[in-house]
C-alpha cells in the first residue's frame, strides 16, 4: 500500500510536533526540578559572605538578622527536600515553601505556648517596640438605630478586609453552602462570645446586613465566580505544551508567564456531606476547625495585645490562606477518596497550627474573662452539638439510611447474576 504525499507530510508534521512537545516538557522539568547541588552551593556561598563580611555592632540587630537568615535557610531546605503537595502551579517548590513556613509557624506557636501570658506580650516587643501595651476597648453596639449615618460610621477599611477574607475562604472551600454555613455560624459565635470580647458586641444590622448580606455575600460571590472561571478555563482549554523558548512574540511569552500562575487543573469540591458517615463527620469537623481558626484571630489579638490594624494580623491571615489552599485540597481528597488512607502533610500541619493557637488562647484566657456564658448560650450550643454528633447521624445513617440509587442496585444485580 503506497503512502500518498499528503500522508507523508502529515507524518512528518506529527513527528516535529512530538519533538517540540518532548523538548518543552524537558525544559519545564529542568526549570522546576529541585537543583539540590546548585542550591547547596549558592546557600553556602551566601552564608560564607554573611559570616565574613558582615560586622554588626548592634546585638539586637544581629539577633534579628540571624533569626531571619535561619528562617530563609529552613525554607530553602524545605523547597528542595520537602514532599510535594497537591498543587503544581506556579511551581512545586512554592508549595514546599508554604509547607516549610507552616512548620516554622508551628515551632513558633509551641515556643509561645510555653511562655506565660505577660512574657508572651512583652516578647512581641522584639518584633515591634510599640506592642505589649493594653488595647483600648471599642464597642460596636452603640447607636444601633438603622440609619445611613450609623451605617456610614461603621464603614471602614475592615469592611474591605472582611470582603477579601471571604473571597479567600470561597477559593479555599469552593462551595456556596459550606461558605454560607460558616458565615452564619460565625455570627452566632459572635453573639455567644460577646460577654468575653467587646468587639463581638455589634448592632443587629451590623451582624446580618453589613457582615452577612453585604461583605460575606460579596466575597463569597466573587470567590465562587473565580472558581467557576478556573473550572471552565481548565476544563475547556487545550493545554499548550509549547515552552517559553518556542514562543517567539513578546506578548506570547508574557501570556505564557501569566498562565504559569493559573491552575493546571481545577477540582470542584463536592463534599456530599450526607453520603456517608466519613463524609459527614469529616465535613462537620472541618467546619468546626474553620470556625476555631476564625475565633483564634480575635482572641490572639485581644490576649497578646495586638491592635486590629497591626500588620502582624495581616501576615497571619496571608500565611493561613496559603496553608489552607493545599490543606483543604488534601482534606477533600481524604474525605472523598476511600483509597486515600492518610491525611496530607499540608492539612495535618494546618490542623496542628490551628489547635495549637487554640491551646494558647485557652492558657492565656485564665483570669481574663470573669463573666460566665449566659444559660441560653450553654443550652443552645449543647443542643447543637447533640444534634450534630448524635441525633442526626443516628437518624441519617442508622435508623433511616439513604436508599440505594438505581445504578447501584443494577450493578449489584449484575454481580449476583454473574
């Protein structure tokens, strides 16, 4: 059988494209492959220069630079040797660096846990001498008449921060219902704990209109639109394996560089809370941990005397955002995939971080809050936990389990017939 000229040209074109793909893949692997020896030589060179050329007479400044250098060194070690996470964009070393920072944050929390409350507050002065001062009390529950002037007085930079926060949470959880449940549950937590923290005492319209219906809704809506965009973009696009060197135009190179910071694949989270006991209890525990992380932010600020506008609060939230992105993905993988037998490193460390923060809050809360919780709060949350962990699971999975789907019944019938 003779091969026509068109078929021969088509085969040559396929071979050329295959070579281009292989070359691009090799180039990408070379760029993002951990160059262990190169990193070792560079780090040793920088350390040698710093040790021989730097001469700081200020002891305090030398200690700060030494701690910073130790942090950078540890992160570099993690970028080279730590295990890969669930994400590959913008590059795997970036997420290894996030895991390294999570380890460092955990070590810092453990150190803080073993200090007493006064020493911990004074320790913050090493970062910023203006810290370690009693915070002025501010109440948001004054002038609660629903008027434009009162609403305008509550509009500040924290409204924007609130919206951005829920945008980030939507990217982490990727589920409307999950976000809304946490949004409403946190407002209920504020109601329940306003006898401890004054800034939890807000006007009713501040809770439900300004927070839930405006800031939370806007952040969740924009975040979920981003999720839908990434989902469609990743699903519909034909991925181009052409590397940077194969792109000739400057515009094409810039577009390819921007694409490196977009997801290579996008998983839509379908938590399926009531599909199995594992999904249910895993999702409920994730909800509780998420709420605890939110509460820790306010309690740490209050107990360590860190003003709300201080950059330390922003740094913590940014760190936890980058810890939670791969962490939530690993939790979802563990809950939804029965073949996954162990929790990923990002999720494990994130839970460790949050619960250690909680231990710090519990320890430093001693002799701080003298009012006991109102009876309605105790009864309400006790009832909620009994329903969540006993009544509903028994009814859903034992007394009245879900009926099998027609597909599952058909599969079982086929197996029996065989």
